[in-house]
């Protein structure tokens, strides 16, 4: 624009403010994913109720029991990764039989622990995200 004899003032300040906003929004997006992942992990672990010794029958309803505790302890959240402008993480068990407990396979009955946690997190996700976005924009 200098070739037209027009001087633009404040452009550097605008660029700096835009860069700062982009960084704050990216940090908020990652924090939302981390918060929701942590809530999902905690909820999945809380969905285990009752306990019994190995080989003994299931006790109490349609929720999983703690037998050795290995499955519940194996539930964890992966480190969040950024793909383009999006963030993602995964919450899952490392126990190889975790899927069988969650979904059930003939003749095993299902005892979901992740799906109910996701349903609970979906209820609070909009408010949590709104709070994080508002903080980033202020």
C-alpha cells in the first residue's frame, strides 16, 4: 500500500492480536478435549459396581463388576493429538477383554461401562465447551 501513498498504522498490533487469539482458541480446543476425555475415563471407571471372586457369578444388575480390577485400571486416555485445527483423544481399556465386557458376545452378556460414560459426558459437554470458549475469547 505504500506505493499508493497510504500508510496503514496498527497493522502489526492487529496481527499480534489475531495470533494471540488463534493461540488461545487452540489451547481452549485442546483443553476441552482433555477435560471431556478425563470425564469419560472417570465415568467409565465409576460404572463398575459390586465385586466377586474369579469364576463366581455376576452380582447386581447390568453394570460390570470388579473381579480383579485389571479392566477398570486399564481404562485410560491417550495423549491428545492435533490433526489440522482439530484435537482428538481416545479413552479405552488396554485389557484385551474390555470389548467383550462392553459389548458382550454370545454367550456372554454385555456390561457396558464406556457407553454410559459417554452419554453422561454428552450432557455436560456443551456447557464445558461454552465455558472454555468464552474464557478464550475474553
